[in-house]
């Protein structure tokens, strides 16, 4: 989470950065990632109502450039996705796609993002994943996000990289407002993540991001 310098009262805009890399040991087949679950520090807010929205229907069938052109005002984050594809009769190869995160209309009152990626094998296709941000009360955590990974390359692809940075800002009444904002409590902000794979493997981790008040 950036920046490190944050107020202790009231919120300031931040950017959430996440990088997940997946590798198989000993030459075994890369497992298929099914979901990524996040619990996010409660000392912040998601200000989705202050940002323009984009509809899923506007993004269907679009390339990354087309998606960002159609819904540029709703773009609140960017990233990169990579996958290892093993098609019958072909040596394994890697595919890469830009990832875009668009602010969408709320789902049942809950802030919602649409993640957009694009693949060209076995045929060109836009991959669209709605991501709902739920408010929870779990000790240090106040928000929960579950990302359900789309089928990649017709089921022949396994994600090896999921990289994202979410944190757009806009000016409202002369003040800069972030899509995500936070304040510093206890010298840190914290996120808990769990990777779940189709073979039943689960990998939990807890990440802390140091912060401090203005000096």
C-alpha cells in the first residue's frame, strides 16, 4: 500500500499493489489457480460512488485498448496477467495480457469492479471478472474480496502471474479523493490473502505495509 505517509485521522488516497507469482517445482505441471481471497485492513474506505462506472456489456468482446477507450473514465487500476498454456500437440508456451480494473455499478449496494483481460488462443476472447468488495468485521480487517479466476485458453491455461495496482484519484470540491483511501493505525496497514487451486491446495499469507503520520 502506497504512500507510506498517511494521516492518523481521516483518510488519504492510497494505491493497493498486489503481485502473485505461481511456479511448479521439479518440472511438474503448473496447478490451476481457482480463487484469490483478500481480507483488507479496516482503517480505510472504498469511495466507488465518487467515480464513473462502466457496464459489463460495454466490455464484452473488446481488446484491452478498446476497453480502455470505451470505459476510460471508469478505469481505476491496471495490471498484467500471464499464463502457461499447454495445448494438445504443442509445446507449452506463455501468453500475456494487460489487465484493466473498471469501476462498475454496485452489486446489492456493494462496491464492484470489473477486471478485463484478453486472450488470443485458442481464439480471441475478452475475459471479464466481476469483483465485489464486501464490508466485514473480522478483527483487523474490514473488507473482503474474492477473485474467481476465469477459464484461460479454453481450460488449457494456468495463471503464472497476476499483478495489479488499484488506486485512481479524482478531484472533488477542490480536494483529491482516492478510489481507495486509508489512514495509519498502529504503524501498519495489513492484508491477508489465500490462494486456492483446483487440486485442493491452499496457500495463506499475511502481508503488512508500514505506514507513518506526516513528519
